[in-house]
C-alpha cells in the first residue's frame, strides 16, 4: 500500500515522502492518526504543488533576509552603558540592547535572532544576526560610557 506522509515519522520517512507500508499499518494507524494520506494520483498532484509553492515561498524569505543583511552592511552601532572608572560595566550588554540600537537605525530584528557574547567592559564587539537558516550577518557595536 502506497501512502504520502504528512509528518516526519522515524524509521519510515519524511514529510511529503511516498512510502510503501503494510495495508493494516496504513489503514489502521497512519491514516486515522492524520500522519498520512492515500497515494492516489490526485493526492500526488496536490503534494507536488504544495512542495513547489513552499519552495517558492522559502526562496522569497531567504532573498528578503539577504537583502536585509545587505542593507545593514558594515553598520557600527553605539551602545551607551553605565561603567566604573576601570571600564567595567554595571550589569552587561545583552541582545535586547543591540536590538534596540538596530531599531533606532531603522532595522526591526527580533532580539531572539541576535547572538551576543558576554559583554562586561567598554570596547568594540560583534553580534551575529541569524536572519535565516542560510543567512547570518555580523554587526559591530561599540560600548561607550553613558554619563
């Protein structure tokens, strides 16, 4: 019996794969649980169209992320922080402050997509922006004393 998987199933296959299973496994478990559909000609055409559209959407999202990375370019951010005389910051600089600095420059990036190393002193640092699974961009920022 041929079926088309609607979700990834360990040991069997991945989403949108057409696999052959025993009739009882397909009819009594996979199809009633919503894990698969029958592999009829019409269902195969529907799945092929869904894959084609998903690929088109994924390519557009990737292109948008790449254009955002190109627009940011070699931008250097300035982040003010309260610091002692030795240059040590009270607290630390986090991804939220980097996201706020980017927002002031006109780039709205979610703080969860920004990776910042441990920043505890004044100086120059880098943050990695995870814009897409294939598009990563590094932005430089400088931590200065706020008085």
